[in-house]
């Protein structure tokens, strides 16, 4: 049986995501979150003590959703993968999760533009639970470089470049259709078919840049 307390807490987190998405951490007000959740402000402080704690809980919830989606993909495949399969797994899980959680890019953009001071704390907690995924990625990349199949680079560049290609998809989402219509004179839909194509394009483009292909 689900307790009323957990229901209230989930509702607060959902409402907080909405308010933080619209206003960022600085612009969000606890009273606005309480009003959106249909609870009194004292209940917010009872569960989370402060706006900063609530904000970090929202960030942790979103990042956990992303990493859980990636982990499910790895578990489902249940096999040793080469780097291209790893990249396809990460890109597919990340793009589909962000597609289904459109508030995530906005919250992260607000966070980064304000200095990103909450990210190290939240990532530390999330990575402690899902660090095995990162270890697997780094391990596969390291073996690929040692065997001459991947271009030598610090693994951090792999992560940063890949995340950049994924996240820009969603940061550009509000204005891409308008630009496309202006340039080509027709409508452009960022629908499910587009996102599946985007997964293929990111995977192919990225892997072409890091994987050393055999000469024909």
C-alpha cells in the first residue's frame, strides 16, 4: 500500500520540476512550488528543508532516469559490445529519455548558465549508483585504443563530445522547425521518426570520427 506521504513527496517533485524548468533555481519560489503541488509551504520544508535540497532532489531524479534507461539497455543486450554498439546504446537511451522528459534540457541549461554548482554534488550521488556503466564505457574505449581500433584520446572527450551532440538536439528544438521552414519553405516535424533518425545520425557521425576503419 502506497503511503500518502510518498504521494505528497512525488507530487512536490513533479511540481518542482515544472517550476524549476520555467524559472531556474534562482527565479523559482517555494510558494509557487507549493501552490502548483496543492500543498502548504510548510510541507515542502518538512520533506526537503530548503529550496536547494528540493532542487538537488529534482536534478537527481532526472539524472537517475537517464542512467537507469542506459543501464536497462546494457542489461537487455547482455553481451560484450564493441564501441559502436556502446555509442548506439547510450545515444538511443539518452535521446529517447530526453524526448520523454522535455524539462530536463531546460533545467540543465538553467543550472549550467548559473554556474553549475549543484551538478558535482548530484552527479556524485548518481554515479555512485551507476558507476559500473561508466567503467564499462571507459574499459571498452581503453581496449579499443590499445588495439588500434579507436583514435587515442582521453575518455572524457568521448563523453563530452557525445553529450554535446545529443543535448543540442533538445536545446535547438524550439527553433529548428521555424528555421527549416524559412530555409526550405516546408514544415519540419521533430516527431518520433525524427528522433530515431537522429539516433542513427549521431551514432554514425560520432563513430566515424573516433573509430579507425580498415583500409579497403
